[in-house]
């Protein structure tokens, strides 16, 4: 074999982060491998070193300012397809904020002075410490740590006098390959049509880059290990953004496979999108509403393209997690107003922030042994009235601009609901005194995601305007199985009888009280569960954009009466395995290709 022909193909397994298949020549973005020299300085060099550090930081700041300007320019050019851009401009602001932060710089300078470390080393040390303090937060924070590497690389490269590629323009039709993409890179480089696929060594499904890729519909595999080391510039790379596979230098038959898969995917998408404007109505006339989940307002256009009838969940904690400073009331207001205006007359369900003790940048950091059961979401919110008030005032001010629905996360009982409502009314009265009017009626709803809330759904339903069942947490708390822990993932089963009973009780309680009930956990976006959810009587299902067409297809092909029958029979079984097997058999016969992987 040696020396004969091209090297054999290699397959890497990563995490599918944006659906679709793509193949094309690789374009490597080389940012990850800057080497940091480490040495001690003689005392007389310290002052000069600090000057060198300050110059590099200033230069980094100027470079980011230039990027920021390009972003602004692109924003005013409507032809540029954007996703996440405004949000990303803010991220650059956050980087710049850090570069200008006296405390951050003071720490680096003090390492240079006291330990006489060279500037590159001191920068890495301080950033490592900051990262360490983020390590125990949840996934969002772990992924935000990549941003600090980005900042560190930039300063170190400037210290070393290396040119920092501002932003290389990727050639048309390429697969972008990078160790990780900072939000700034993602925003500038992921141009649909130009970049047809993305592979990164690091990152996870909920990382910022993955969100941007999904919003821009660029098939993506993240967490692909050492892709950047194995892929050479110009190598053909084929990727599957659903299965998470990356084939480097595919053989002719492998390429033909991917090509066929891509054609199937695209024609399937086309077929699915053809139903965009059809209602999600069962054959016997039960009308469901399919809505979208978003983390960034810029994801909304993709929802409309996929036929969402509104937004069922906007996770506002992302407003806090991407920046250095707390968002002000006006920051909140601007985001909500634009979103509501753009969506109108569709409803927009905005969830108040689901943050925890260690999840507020710059805020108090308490260590909790068990953060998932700790001071987070509404509990944290009620303990941080100033933050809550700023968000509520912004929501009320924005409510005039569209159809706002306000939703509270992790409510465990009536007390939290009542307290939150009192804050809302207080904010409304306060605004009234300032002469600012809010919409007269703003539906106030709660996430039903704690078993306690499900168990008293009848009481809660009397005091709120809608429910949204959050199965991601409901399953986790009911089965006491951490949603991110692979050791207990075998227990994490939405079709456990205990979960079905809770959903059933919640839906019935809502309907008895005359309020609608939605579901916005991942279960809602999986076509496999669609018949069960129709049978249980959900009024709305909220999911990511790309899930909508498939779920709609199942809903439109079903009879609600048949779905109720499936639920009745399924709930006759005792174990999750039996229920799953039964549902699988019933679904496979009818919707083969939609549920084939189960
Ligand atoms: C849920 O718990 O199902 C949910 C939608 O909320 P999150 O995933 O943001 O916790
Ligand atoms: Mg939740």
C-alpha cells in the first residue's frame, strides 16, 4: 500500500449539532495551536514587559473594534444572511470589556511583577484561573470557556508579533474545519452558501457555535476529537450532521453514500417544508399548535420558514450568559421589542431567566453541592428582585409591541407563582406612575417541570393562564436521573408510566380549568412521541425549527381518537420498555422513516 494512491479514508465520530449532510474540500481555520512561551524575567525587564503586555492588549482591543465595525456594517446590509449577529456584536463587546477590565489586567500585571513571569505565560495563567471558576457551572458555562481561549490566543499572538487573521474569507463550497469557533468567528465565517458544512474538534450541541449553525442551517458536527490534526487543507470531507460522523478523504463508494444521503435529506426537507403553511390538524379535526424554541432572537426567521406558529419558549438566560456585564432594563427591552414586533401577530412566550447561583456573570458565586436542585430559576429570581424587576419592566414595556406570554421556570408551588405575580403587578404599577403603559392582559404561565407542580396542577391551573410542560427537567426530577449523566441515562425515559401519568394529570387539570397546555421539552420535538402527545391532549408543542415539519407530518396523518387509544393501551403496560416497544410497533407501521432510528 505504501506510497500507492491517496491515503485511506478515516471516519471520526463526533456530535451531530445541525442536521444535514455535506461534502466538500476542507478549509482549515487555524487558531487553536498558538504556543505559549514560558520563562522568568530578570528584574530589570519587568517594566518593559508590562509595556509590551499593554501594547498587545491595546492592539487586541483595536482588532476586535474592527471586527465589531464589520458586524455593524453587515447588519445594515440586508442582503447578508444573518443569524445571531446582533447578539454576537454584544459578545465582541464583552471581549473588549474584559480587555479593558482593570481587575483582569491588574492580575496579569501582578504576576509579571511578583513572579516575574513573561507576559504570555501570565495571560494564560490568569485566564486559566477564570476558566477554573467557570468549570463547575452547567454546560453553558463550560462552553463559554472556549471564549476565554479565543481571547487568550489573540493576546498571545499579538505578544508574539504573529499576524492575527482578522477573518479569512472561506472559499465557496467548503467545509470549515476548526478546533473551536468563537462566536465572533462563527458570525463572520458561517455564511450559508459559502460554507456548506462545519466540523469542530471541541464544543457541544448547546454551544453557541452549534446554535448559530442550526440557525443558519449549515450541517455541523462538533466534538469531533482531533479533526484539525487529521484533516489537511483541501482534503475532501463528508459529514453527517444528524449522526455526527465525519469521513475524511472518503472513497468513491463512501462519497456516493453521502451524496445519496444528502439528496435524500434534501428531498425529505423539501417535502417536509411543503407542509409549512398547513395547519397541524389531525384527520378528525383536532387542531394543535406547533411552536418554536429559541435561545437567540436571531433564530426566529428559521422558525417561520419551518412553519412555527409562534414561539413557545425563549430561554432568556442566554442574554446573561454571553456578556460580561448584566443586561440593563433597556438591553432587555430592545431584544424583546424587536422579537415581539418581528413575530406579531404570532405569540411569543418569554421565559424569565433560568439562572442559578453560579450562573450570573459577575454575580455572587455560591458553591452548591447539588446545583440542579439548588438556588436556580424562579427561586434565584425571587431572591434577586433587582434583576427580576429589570426583566419584568422590560417585558411590560415591550408587551405593547406584540403578543407576549410570560412564563416562569421551575415553579414548585403556589407561593412562587403568587410572589412572581406580585412582582409583575408592582412593576406594572411603577411603570404606570411613570406614564408608561403595558398591554392590558399579558398571559402569565408556568413551566410544569417539577413533580410537585404536576401533582398540584389542578390548584396551579386556577391561578395562571397556561402551562408548558418541561419534560427535560420533569423526567430528570421524577426519575431522579440527571439529564446529562450517561451512567443513569438508561433510566431517563419519557415513556415511563410515572411521566405519562403526570402529563395526563397536568393536561386534564389545565383543561378542567379552561387553560391551554403546551409542552416545550425535547419530547415535544420528537416525532416518535407525537401520537402519544396528541392522545394525551396537549394543545401546543414547542420545539426547535428543524423538528417542526416531521412532527407536523405525524399529527396530520393521525386520528386523535386513534392516538387516545394508543395512550390508553400504552398506559396499561407497567414498564417503560414495554410502553416503548408498544409505541414503536404502532408508530413504525405508520411512520416508518420518521421513527426508523428507534
Ligand atoms: C425543560 O426542562 O423541559 C425545558 C424546556 O427547560 P430547559 O431545557 O431550559 O431546562
Ligand atoms: Mg427546564
